[in-house]
């Protein structure tokens, strides 16, 4: 029996499910977990979606967004389903609610996945977990509803950076089937990718920090806490959204192989104000940035990875750039 069939069997047999995904959820984790939760609910199952952190506000428009909770007491769920999450640690505070369950299903496409489930449905070639969840719908002999199709569309759209990375003809066939439910792709893309003025002001600041290696293969920039505070004050806003899409613009620079963005994390996100820097890494396809992220206890994919390191921004920057240089040299020499 293949992993998909095992998942169908478990989902038919049991009646209560706890579904979760990684800290700071993205479009793929949210779309995948909500679509799968909706399918199970349609089958009459008891379902709860439990995440360590709430979604960013750009995803407020997603159907069933209100199902996501960050609180749980431990109510004797039978099956845990963890999506788009390479390891238990990325579930942070809610980790034990999943790891203590009798059956855990792990559905993921990260190369760095640790196979922590009782059933591990892993496909590192899949563009997104959304694509894998679509396959599960077929394994259940179910077509997605319009709402579920929207969720899966967002999952695939965002993880492929608008269908640029890791897509195959099969990915586009799935997209075609999803759109056939009546989705309006342009409206959805505008909701996710239009950037507020404050975001553009932040890009202006980040561009002024850009550096490029002598060989032109590595580009990096930084977002420090001062920039964020100043823009927040000038624009009179609470939160600057879209800091994550910024790195994708930098990937457009010609002949660059690796892009890195260093972002000082807001101390309130972290326990006891310890200084941390979030490092986002992107590759054009020749250099495996997952190998670099792993050196700093992070991980992800060949072309997109990240890690979070405690310490001072400048120090971390030079350490990471040093490792990127080695990896670029190693990869391009082959
Ligand atoms: Mn993903």
C-alpha cells in the first residue's frame, strides 16, 4: 500500500484530527492545511487546525481562516496531521500536542524532512504541499470545492513564486482544474502581491544596503529594526507586511546565483529579548542553499531556505556570506 492509500485508510477509520503546520505560516502551509481540514469536515470528521503562530494579515481573505487556533488543552485527538513542516521543532509551542498522539501523518516536500511521522508522505519534487494535497483529494475520489480550490491555488502560487520555480506540466494541469471551479486568478494574485506604500518605502531602504560579491554571484541586503521602526512611525502603521516577498525581487538581478536577506527579528517575537536574525536564502538553481541553511540549524529547499541565528546582525552577515562563498565556489567548480 502506498503512503497516499495509507492516509486515506487512516482518515476513513478514525474520527478526530488535529492538523498543524510550521511557525510563521506561509501560503503553502495555510492553503494546504485549511483545504485538507475542509475535506475531512466534509467527510463528517471532527477537525481542529492548531498552529504555533497566526497567519500574517495578507491571508485574512482565505476561506476558513477563522478555523486556525493557537490554543489547545489536549483533548484526546486520535490523529495528528502535520503539513509543510520539516521537523517537529518547527511546531514550537504546539509540538507536544502532535508528537503525543497515537498516529501522526507527515505530509511534506522539504528535502530536509526528518520523517517523524507514522506515515510519511514525502515528495521533494512536488512544487508545494498544495500539489500533494490535491493528489490526496483524488485518492479520496473527491473534487475540491471552489473554496478548497482557492486554498490549493494559493498554496501552489506562493510556493512556486507565481509558477516560476519547480513547476511541471502536472502542476499546471492541477492549476487548470482548480481554476475550472470559477476562481479569478488575477484577483487572488493582487490580494497577495500588491504591496502597500510602507512596503515600498522599506524596499527603498533595503536597496540602499545591497552588496554584491566581486564575482557578481552573491547579492545580500539587510532589514534592521531601526528601518522598520522609522517607517512605522513615518507611515503611522502598526505592522509592515510583505517583508518576505522582497527577496524575490532581488532574484531578478542578472547573473546572480545566490541572494541572502538578513532581517533583525522584533524582540517581542522572541523570549527574553535575545537578539536574533532571520536569514532568507534563494538560489537561481545551481547552488543548494539548503546546505548553507543546515550549517546554521535551518533548512528548507534546494532553491529556497532559511535559518534564524542568535547574535548581532553584522557578525551573522559575515559568517553566513563566508559559507555562501564556499558553497558557490564548490557548486560552480563542478
Ligand atoms: Mn511549502
